[in-house]
C-alpha cells in the first residue's frame, strides 16, 4: 500500500510540475508575440511607414495563442 501511495504522490507532483512549466511556457510565448509585434511596428516606422495600434492581446490559454490587435492602422 505504501508503494501505491508513493506512486500516486509522485504522479500528482509530476503533473503539477508539468502544468506549471507549460503555463510558464505559454506566458513567455505570449509576451514574445507582443514584443515581436511591437518590434515589427517600430521597423515599419523606421522605414517611414505609418503604423498605429491601440492594444495587442494574446488569449487562448491553454491550447492556443490567439492574437488580437486593436485599432491597427
């Protein structure tokens, strides 16, 4: 019985660690997307192209990285 309890505890801990790691990965990916869009806009502005946007939102956790750019002109 002790061995079964140890196995279950180990699996629960492993699942918690993997979930936390995936959540961190998703968050970092979302921030990189936001930074990439900001960099893209700066590159266009440096080439004298007018580009404006109000907000960049990334949603869709846990399965997707859905990007919404509000007020893009």
